[in-house]
C-alpha cells in the first residue's frame, strides 16, 4: 500500500515517462491531489501555471494522473470519472 508521498512520486515518474520532452516544463500539482477510493488523483500542469500563477499557461485537455494505492499502477483519469469528480466537488 502506497502512502500519499510515494503515490505523488509515482505520478511524477509516470508523467515524465509519458512525455519526456516536457520534463521541466510540466509537473504534478501535489497540493491539488485528492484521494478517491483506493486511488490518488494527481493533477498536473505547466510550471508557469503552478509556480507563477500564469493562467494563460494552463494546459487544456489534460486529465489528471491516477495512482492505485494498492498496486502503484498509474494511468489517466477517464473523462467519465473526471466529470464524476467534478460533480462531487473534488476539484478545487
């Protein structure tokens, strides 16, 4: 069973593996991560958006990364699950 910090680190590794050319330009946003059942949902965005608050630098169409806390498996939140989380007010 992964703890929160280990899951965030797994999400960061997963993101780097998915798009190695963007390392340093995009990163996970741990402050906005939340637990949903047995998975941690970890948003990500550009460094300019996260660190500097530049709204124009915000990514579009980037579903958050999910980390299964039981297995460590990472993936992306499906659109259906994303809208379910929105409806439940889980995104800040």
